[in-house]
C-alpha cells in the first residue's frame, strides 16, 4: 500500500467553480501535512501547511482528519492560474521523511 | 536571498555511465533531501543529509549515493545508469529544528535522460 494516495484526476472545472481534493495516508504516526503545487516541468512549491484545526489562506482551505487519515484541499472561485498538479505531502516525524502523493491534476477552463 | 539552486539543469547520459548532480541549499538551511520524480508521478524520497551524514534513505539501490559538504551543499551520485533512472531529480532544503524538519523548499531540478 502506498504511503500517500491521491486521485490523479484530471479535474476539469470552469472558472469560478469550487473544487475539492482529498488525499489519504497510511501511517497513523504521521505528524505534519502539506499541500504543494507543481506546474508543468517545474519544481513543487509549498501551497500551505495543514493543521489539525484546519486552516485557510485566501481562496484555499485545508482540512485534516486524523481519525480517517485524510487531508483535503478546497479551492474556491477557481482561476485559470490555479491550473496545476496538487501534491499531498505527509511527514513521518520519527524518520523525518516526506512522502508525496502522485498528485491531482487540475485544469481550470475559461 | 538565493533559493535552492541545482546544477546542471539538463543532462544526457548513456546506460552504464555515472552522473553527479549538485545542490546548494537555501541560505540558513542545514538539511538537504534528494528526490526522484518520474513522469506523471510524485517525487520519491532518495535520501537526506544533515551534518554531513546520510540520516534517512528511501528504497533506492546502493547505486545512488550522496555527500554533504561543510557549507551544507550536497551531491547526488548515480552509478551504472539504467534507462529507468531517467527522471527529474529534485533537491529540497530545510532547517532541522530539534527532532522536527521544517518546511522543505525545492530547487528547479535536474532533468536526467539516460539513452
């Protein structure tokens, strides 16, 4: 079983739509969680950390459900510039290893 | 403030050859992690260096080795290249704070093609 699993998509949505991605992780000892964004042929860039209480950054909201071992990312009012691959990342603190999901591709259409 | 830098940006090698990739971490960071990203996949953890030692290793063969220098920069070496080693190699730097590793910042990557 993979450490981190994501729906690869693609999610094709119109501008202004709200879209949500989920990601599940297998190691209950995981301590830190992140969403990274990766544009085509570019390096991953940190979008936001995910906290137990949930957190919001503008149009982006991240949630963590430890009991069910999943994290989510909600994007409101999608922009064309949101088109990218969104990578779910889980850190297992005991080993300081970061595990990446395969990514979910988002296409925002005019 | 310079971010994470990697060299070279692109590299073409043939099977059986050896390659060395380089990474300079973000200013103030002391930990370097290396990842391999195949097309259509997420980055896969290769290993991590801190205080010039390999602290953690992913499921990669011994053909993959590395080094960290006193200035925190790092090298990734791959011997006996295989076609399957073709990928984007990403370096990520971060700061070790006690037992926790702070957020990782990625370099632009080195795209390796093995023919």
